[in-house]
């Protein structure tokens, strides 16, 4: 297992101009992190090809793996032309992933408003999503890259829907970036959902949430069924984190664990505590 951080976790510091992505990488290494997950368009962009080279060089300099490249995508489009354009855009992102030297890449697949996330709608959209994911996975295979879907965005978030897409795509290099916290957005128990999907995972995100049944005020987001979540320092929230991490470890998973923090606390302090907690829990199990 290699423990590290998603660059998304330090987005607020990058947005405020306190850190660049290169500063983030140096900071992660200083905290004992072993890898960095690159999430563009949240604090930085990779439109300038020069930054790709700088990230690779910084990773070598500070001794970090670049574990995963994570981008957004939506194949629910108004026309076949736009559908094909989105596939081509994601293929271009696969090229960037290859330039970064990663072997794992997460891309989203679909977004719909909560009122349009029924199982009937999912089954109707599924063939289109399968087409897109197959074409991208086949393209990524030339680089030895495994593509994946993360369980987020409400629509394709529940463990069974993620499994369904993976099984229909039926490619050895298409898996899931498993986020242990995000199942809660679909009102799924994290422990049960991780047990279901850990065998499908190419990458694991460790995230924690506070959960409430009524709206506590500013800073909370609504789940599909009307509960409320707020990001937490890992180990401080309402997820049974020891049991979740135990499921991951006891499954035999030995890949990257990536801390994702999206709470209201100062991000560097929160990420350091989160890293320390995940490392301690993993070693204690």
C-alpha cells in the first residue's frame, strides 16, 4: 500500500494563491506521503504542456509517485455529435495522463439532476455510457493505462450501478476509483458498499463525512434521499473508518490510498491529521 493525497484536498490553498500544484507536491512529500493524485481544473490547469513536465520533474525530485489522473466528463449529451466530441476530449486527456506517466486515470461518465436519477433512467442511458467507456478504455490500453469510474455525481454513485457499468463495459482495464465516503451521497452505508466494490477497484479514495438527518445550516449538502453531509477530517466523521479501512486491507488491496479532504477546516492542517489517522489505522489493523 502507498498512502498519499489527491491534489483536490488542497484546492482551497491553491485557489487562495497560497500554494501551486508544485508546492502541494513538495508539501505532501514533507508529510511522508508516497504519491500525489493529479486533479486538474481545481487550482490549476494542464493546458500548458510545460506544467506536465514540471509535475513529472517535481515528482522525481521529491520522491513521489504520480498515482492517478482524475478528470470530469459527461456522456449525457444533446446529440451524437456532442457525444463523439466528448469521447475525443477524454481521449486527449488520456494522452495527458500518458505524458504524466500515470497508469491509472479516472473519468466521470454522467451527470443528471437528482430528480432524474431513477433506475429506469439509468438503464435507458446505460448503453450509451458503455459505448463511451469501452472506446476510451480501448484507447488507453495502448499506453497500459487502466481507466475507471468513481462513485460520485449522484447518478452513477450507488455500488450496484458502478458494478453494472463495469460489467457491461467488460474491459480488463476499466475499473472503479472507489471512494469510501461518496457512497453516503446515495444513502448507502460505506462499510457495506466498500465490501461490494473493493474487488472492482483500481484506486481507493479515503474520505469522511458528518451525517445528519435534518439540515444543520450552511456548509452541508443534500443526499439523494434528503439527508445531509459535510466533509470531515478522516477519522472525525460518522463513517466507521476503522471497519472500512479493515475491509480494504483484508481484501488484499495493495495499491494507492488517496486522502480526499473537502471539509471546512484549514486544508493543510486537516490533510496532515487525515494522513496520520489513515496511516495509524492501517498499521493497527
